C-alpha cells in the first residue's frame, strides 16, 4: 500500500535509530509489512495500527512471520487511538500520515502517546517545494484532488515546529525517492496492480523535478 514500504521504512530508521525492545506505534500500517520489517530487523515491539485493513488479515501475515506477541494488529482510526498516554518510545508512519496529519491540531493529539523525548518519523509522497499553483502545469493531466496533501520537507518542518511540542531533527526528500517510487509503480503495473500505470506516467512526466518521498523526524521536547 504505497511506494515500497520496506524501502521507506529502512530509509526512515536511518534517521531515527530504534533500540531493541522499544515500543513502536506503526500508524497507518496498511498490510503490516512495515511492522513486520521493523520487528524482525530492529527487535522492537510494534503495534500495527490501521483503519482500512482488518486486524485478522494482518494477523495472518504476522503469524507467518512468526512474530505473534511482538507485532500486535490493531484496528483504529488515527483520531481515536486506543492507547495509554506516554506508552510509546516512537511513532512511525509510512505512506499514510498525510491522510490525517496535516490538521494543525493533530500533532498535539498524537504526541500524548509518546514518552518524554520520544520520536516521531514519517515517510510519504511529497514535493521538493510548495508549488505556486496546483496542480503544477506538467502534472495537470494526472492530478487528483487529494494530491494537495503532498507537501515539502520545509512545510512539514514548519507544520510541526510551530506547535512548540517537538524539535525537528530531519526534514528532507529521500535520495532517489522519486525513482524508487517509479520502480514500485512499474512493478505494480506489470503485476496488474493499481495505481501503477497512471502514477508511473505521472512520475515519468515529472522526472524528479517536483515529486519524491518526503522524510521528517522529530523528537518530543
């Protein structure tokens, strides 16, 4: 669900190292592949939380990965999280945070679940800078209204820092992120998946000028 979540997860954790045994909220985990990856590669305990994918579906994948008890599939909406305050060492969100996190007030809600000094890291579709007009002319044939939530690293830095709740450690575009995204969509197209073909055309038309994968990491003040 979204440009290869494992590539994004690996690139994100380069900027926010995780300690074995840490409690991690994987928010908008989709099919829980990122949750399984984090648990296997970094020895963390993960709460794989998603609204669109039922937990019994994710439990099958978790069971196949032999991670029952280490990865917990949870069905929840991002504004109604069933967790205690100060519970998590870190929150990660791969390809999902723009669906709920652009709200000015959301960070104040989410950070309640982080321990003091806890970290928040996101990786998601974005633009190199905020375009003067939407859609950008060369992307108009491919534009969908919800792409307006694809923001730049600078936008996310300001969006979080203006609250005074966190200090931003990293806000950038993943190196070669647009090409990784393109490769993923071309693979989806070959497999008959969606939205492979149309997004691949869009990324070819853009050629890395505007679109890419945005990474942002912050820690709680």
